[in-house]
C-alpha cells in the first residue's frame, strides 16, 4: 500500500487559506455567540472543517457554494429529526450521519463537514435541542452562507483562486 499526502500549496496560497479560515471562523464564532447566548463552541465545530475546505481548497468540488449550503442545511434537518424522534443516542447519531452522507452523495451536494452538523444536532446538548428546527437556519444556514460570502471576498483578488470555481 502506498501512502500519499495531499497536494502541497505554495507559501502564498497557504497564507491566504490560513488568513481566510481564521477570519471565517472568527466571524462565525462571533455570530453564534451573539445569536445564541454563548453556545458558540458546539455550533461552530463543523464550520471549522468547512472553513478549511473553502479557504484552503477553494477550487475543490466539495467546497463550492451549493454543496456547502445545501449539505449543511440537510444535515441540520436530518440531525434535528433524528434527535427528536429516536430515543437511543447511538442510533440517532448513526441515522443522522448515515442519512446525511447517503443523500448528499446521491444528489451531488457532497460537503463532508455536513456530517458534523448532523451529529451536532443530536449530541450538541440542551442549547441545540431547545432550538429544534431553528437550528437549521440559525446558526447553520447563517454560518454556511457567511463562510461562502467570505470565501468569495477573500479569494476575489487572486485570479488563480476564483471562488466559486468556474470549472
């Protein structure tokens, strides 16, 4: 078995990706903290993985706006449904992440961090449970859209990093 690394970026792309991800997560955290009275830590975890994809690999099909927004929204929805209807946490987690994975792959909206969003809806604690279906739009959709908009802005000055990808 041959082990391979992901493609390496040059120093400039690494710096742009790092600054973009840091800015995106800072704003995502602040937005969650403002909207949800200090429950931001659990809510932004899957968004951290999204930030890495959006800012470090902006040309990746997994980082494009439609998959980012739709997959997070779907993952949040399925996670809330599972949390509200399945009493066994292990089963609810499996259903939430499994259904999310199957649907996003089947419909071509694959964005892997959405599995973390589905998981957060199930195990995120009382603050998330209390939100119910509001979890989908506040904070999940709000954060996903915020990250996409920031990815457009951060990558716009660099012709080789156009986001969204035009391929």
